[in-house]
């Protein structure tokens, strides 16, 4: 167990290949899409497309990697024992947060301070000037929350704290490797320390992913529209995709002969998370949709009018099929959740489905009917997947993959569903 | 009654850790375990006993989709054909508004159906007198009942159970079934490659 995990050549090749393909797409975007030209809404489609795609991918991949630390946080607070055998996998995935956090922050800042009114309509200062013909009463009422300074400060605080608390949690886990087996008293102290920091993370996670961050980063694209369900819906989306990412890495490592204590039982529980949170996502998606449909207030229905009538109609229903119908029908059976091939397939499907979900959150308000799902979009996604694979690979190959001194390891080894 | 009177050798165990190897050895020796009664659900005991996977969840799925279909057919017939009402200018076929009711009916059908199926499979119903092999099975004893066929040597089974660690062994006659087509547990033959305990 002390021998560290050697990354297979194939993995490195795929990582380099995806990052390479992504960089080519990015370079192509820089040259062909003129991203730094000023553009109002609908004036310079290519330029808008560049930033909209970057925004969608960076936010999506940042949120799904951050969901790993949320998973560690909740299982720590629940005094969970079953996940200990595979705990290093979500830890490794959460180590990507600082890298993607910085990338996301740079993209958001370029949009906000570059005055890109085509992405975030509300950054236009004239909207708040009562003498201007563009004066917007509704946005003026929201400016205490929706302004560039608060956006910048809160985004940087959020990304910093995700990184900082996440790093603390990872360092506790790694220090248990060095200290050797714990006796009762040390173990208790160590668990309490974990609980303290996990609860800090959860509280802050509620203030960020659970409420403000999706409002600022995604919902403010349609600045006039608001939904109090939106953040939970985004959270459910990112959490179920995050669990799928964990499942993919568990299958990968098990195939390479690592994670010796992980069995069908652990996979079954991960599968239950993926199944349950797919249904939870649908519940939130539907609650948001039905209330707006029922109340039929024009300023609210605008959001769904864009998606249900017009070019996004197909994507709107595809989203439901991929993220609700498929997981519900395929993952309902116990034998599917214990089948490593099926879990791999479903995990890939769910991640793709929620990527599409984020795509349809961002595109209608920015690009409208010019939105595309072309090699450029997939290329940028490949870039982010490559970055995740690279960071996770580094973490896995430089740290032991089983947390052998965790006081609850035995509970995980004998875990039986 | 359908099942008739059968003879059982009953062994009582005080500990799970003794029970599991005992179940394994009894099966390996080729005796037929009628059932094992435990004070609480014991994980993995069904596998150790070689019972097949329950089909209760398949039944649940069928009840569930029956509920879904019932709800959707009823509501759509009522609101589009039988008694169409104008509710807030919405179309008569107002699917989003029906989803909550469809969901509730799915859950109701699945839950009630599964409870009834469970009672049928376990042969439980009001006014049915079940034979208790040992009163302490609901308190702190693990009770294993081995069914005797005409070939079974009772003294041999008793000696076997004693060796396996049973603290109390006796022979009882009991009526097994009360229902036509009663559910007889299928027990797989013991194989050394079995997973689990």
C-alpha cells in the first residue's frame, strides 16, 4: 500500500490529447471569434459565443469538482463509515478546485470588467442612470446585489474558501497516513477536527452553491427573471454529475488494481446516490417549471418561452430524457447499480446530460437562436476534462489511494448494503 | 389446509457469529432449512441461506406503473372528455398540473400493493394463527427450523445442530401453509464459491 500508484500511459496520453484538442479549440476561438471586440447583445455572435461557451464549461466543471468536497463534508458530518475505502477519490477530484477556480474567476472577471453586456446584460452602467433612455427600473432595484463590485468580491471570497477549506480537509486526511494507526483518543480528536472543518465547509457551501453563486454566475444572464429554486436546481445538477465523476474514477482505479477494499457494495451506494439525486434534480426542475407554468406571470414565463418554443425545444426535452427518464428506468434495478460496466455508462451519460443542462441554462439568454453544439463547444469541454484528468492524476499518483489509518476503515471494509 | 402437518427439528442460537457458519454447514450437509427466525434483520443471511433474490421490487414496479397509467387515463378522460373545465385559461390537456397527482397515485399503488404482496408472501393476514417455533425468536434468539423429510434421521440432525453450537434443540410438528399456491422458499444447493459469509 505504501507504493504509490503509477498512472498508466494511456491515461497520460488521453490527458495530453484532450488538453491539446482543447487548446486548439481555444486558439481557434481567439483567432476566428474576435473575443475582445466589443459587442452588444446579438451584435457580434461569434464573440458572444466564445465567452458564453467558456462561461458554461468553466462553471459546470468547477461546480462538479467542488461537489466532491461536499460529498466528503456530508459523509463526515453524518459520521459515515462506508465511504472511507474510496475517500481518496473525491479528495483527488476536489484538488482540481483551485485550478478550475482561478480559470473560472479569470473568465468571469473578463466578462464583468470587459463590459460584456451580451453575456451579462446588467453590467451596462447606463441602466442605472435615471436620466438615460436605457434606464431600467427593475435592474435598478436589484443593484444592491447585482453589481460588478459585489460580484467580484463574493466570487473571489467563494473560490478562496472552497480552496482553503478543501485544502484543510485534504491535509487532515493525508496527515493520518504519516501518523500511523490512531488509538481511541487521537482518533476521536482527529474526527472532531474533521467535523469542525466539514461543518464550516457545508455552511459556506449553502451560502455559495446553495444560494448566491448560481444566482450571480448563471441566473443573472436573464437578469430580469428570477427563481428561488434556481440554486437548488443547479446544485442538484452539479452534485449528481459530481457523484458520476467519482464513480468513473472508482471504476478506473479498480480496473487498475487499486482501491483494494472497494467492492460491489460501495459501487451500489454510489449508484444509489446517482439514482436518487437524478430524481431529486427532476423534482426541483419540475417544481420550478410547474409553478411558473401555473402562475403564468409574463416576467417569469419569458424564461421558459425561450426554451420551450423555438430552437431550444429539442434540447429542453432531451435534457429531461437524459437526466430523468434514462437514470430512472435504467438505474432502478439493483443489478444495474452493482454492474461496473453499466455504472460507467450511466456516469458518462449523466455527466453529458448535465453538461447539456448547463448549456441550455447559458445559451438562450446569450446567443439565442445562434447557439450551437459544434466542435468548438466540445473542444472547450475537452480542455476542461483534460485539466481535471491532469490534476486528479497528479494527486492520485503522489498520494496513497487508501486512507489506511482512518478510524472508520474497518466499517468500510465490512460494509454490506 | 393446503400445507399439511410437517415435522421440524428446531435449533436455537445465541449469536450471529455462530449462526452464520451453522447455516452454511447445515446447507452443506444437505438438510433443508425451512426458515431462520431472527430478532432483527440480519444482513447477508438471505445469501447465506441460499435464497433466491426476492421479486418484491418487480411487483412494486408493476404496481407503480399501474398507478401512473390509472392516474393519467382517469384525469385525461375527466378533463378532456367527460367534464372539461376552463381553469385559468389553461389547455384542457394540462399535463404539468397532473404530474403531482400522477406521482401520488404511483406511490400509493406501489406502496399498498407491495405491502399486500409482502403479507401474501409471508403468509400473514388477520386471524391467521402462525406457528411460533420459539417465543424468544422475537427477543434474543436466532431460531433455525430444519424441515424433516421421510429420509431425514432426526437424531442425526439433532447431533449435527448440537455440534454447530445450538443451545437448545427440539422437534416440533407444525402446519406450514394456509393459502392455495402457497409460497415455498426455493433454496439453492450449497456451492463453495458463494460470495459473502
